[in-house]
């Protein structure tokens, strides 16, 4: 089987609307400890399920990790990770600096899929939850995670 070089997305030639706006967006975009993540952590903890946070040694740096159950949990922000991707991209194409933003969100979305494949190949189960879903149904999602942890440990 021939070895194909993976095409890495590039932002060359694409520029944020301004350096100031870009810096503000980066500062506002937390990588961990988001409201969504903290809400879910509290609900999972209340169910008596213990976890590790943001493990650097696991691909994608999951938000919650259950090592003994080999379960990785991600809380994905609706905007940055492409919730309802086609609709999101259509909206971005109409907006300011469209090439930059569509490339940014699409790159994040593709990276998430790649990380999922890497983790599954390494024997992990992956669960991803959208920020809006966690905010709306944190208790139900926490219970879903607790059940998944328990089921993995029973195997």
C-alpha cells in the first residue's frame, strides 16, 4: 500500500480581521475549565464517578478521562468545533473574513474526527458532547457518562 502524505490544513494567506480582535478571541477561548466542562464535571462528580482532567499524554487532550475504563470525554464548543457544521459554514461564508473563519472551524472539526480515530485505534472509547447539549441536559449526560464508565469496568 503506498504511503500518502497527509495534507495538513494551512492558514497561510488568511488573516484575522485585526491583531487586536484575534488576541481577544484567543484570550476568550478557554482550552479547559470552560463553563460547560465545569458543569459536566460537577454533575459527574456528584454521581460518585472520579476522573482525571485534560491528560496531556492522551491524543486530543480530553476534558475528562477515565483511565481504568479507557474512556475519553470531550465537551466541544458549538462555534469552534462546528455544531451543525453545514449550517455553521454557510453562516460563516456570509460573514466578515469568511475564508479565515470557515477554514478555522472546518480544521477543528476535521481534527476532532482524526483524534477520535486515534483514540479508538488505541483502545479508547470516545464520547463527545456539544456545549449547548451539556447546558441543556447536564444531569442526563453525566448519567450517560457514569453508565459508560460502569459498563466499561464490568467488561
